[in-house]
C-alpha cells in the first residue's frame, strides 16, 4: 500500500525559504504515468496546487507561485522535495504531498500524505 | 477566489441525498476530467471520484460523479453522519497550465 509522509520544519521566518521532503513508501517513485505533487491548505481555507514533478525531473508549477518554487526528486531515496523562497505569513498552511496522475486532460491526486503545518512567523 | 465555484455548504437529513455543484469554464471542466475529494475534520483529503465518474477501490457507490458542459456534480445518497466533511472538486486548467480546485463545500447531516 503506497504511503507518503511529509517532513520538515514547522516554523519558518519571514523572507526565508521553506523546505519540505516527502518520503514515498510501499512503491517506487520511478513509476511511469505518475507525477508527485505538493498541495497546500491555509488554515480554514481551500486547497491550492503548488506543483508536481516526474521521476525524470520534469516539473510543472502553479504560475502564481512559480517564481518562488523549486521541486526536486531523489529517486535513490524515493523522496521528492519542495522549496518555497521568500515566504510571508500568507504561506502559512498545511502542506500535503500526493501522487499526481496527470495525462491527456486527466488529473487526480491519490494517495495523500497526512500533511504538515508550516507557520511563517518571526 | 477559486477558479472552480462550489456552494459553501449543503445539508440534509440522514438517509437523504445531497448534490454538490462545481462550476468552471471551457479551459478546465469543459475540456478536462474532474476529480472529487472528501476531507474529514482534521484529516488529509481523500480521493472519492476521478475521471468525472469513476470510484477508486473501496469507495461506496453512494458517491457518484457527473458532468455537463462546464459544470460537474457530486452526488451522495443514503447520507450518513460519517459523511460530514468538506468536499472539493479539482481538475486541470489548460489556459493556466495548472491544477485547480474548488473552494470546498461543507456537508452537514441534520
């Protein structure tokens, strides 16, 4: 059974870089047909797709965050990572990683990690 | 402001049916497939429906999805107290080149 687990600091200072890692277990991150994505949810608000990566390193980012986001993959560790630079209080959210199926107009996320709350505060 | 529009809340008595609408445009729902997610309080979202109307293994057939033009609908029949949750629609937006979600709908069982 595929499982994903986010890890990283729960508190980041304004203007610094948020860094999170997602560890995939029960399956290979090198599976064809699947991307691996990051989604966030500010407290009490809805979901926002941040971006996704294919095991080969091909990335796709939300245009609204693209200038600040970098997603990378480490196939040897079965992990992928998120870096979000120049954070502000508006980046405070629960960050989820998820397997992302994306092909020919079809796009869905399953399964999801449990999520990790990242607070931006000095 | 979400790209996809959902009603903030719907409610019904146990055993009844609710429907949740998700309105978009030709650049998203009109030309791409829709997925639906259930988020129980304090938990991560869970895939309920993908490719407009397909259910993953383990999802009961009380949950159904449908599409018409630039709108999609999630239906829940035989409503149970355990169905109280937030529900989100999602799809790809070809103009934005981005995954997009609705703002979420809270289902309350009266």
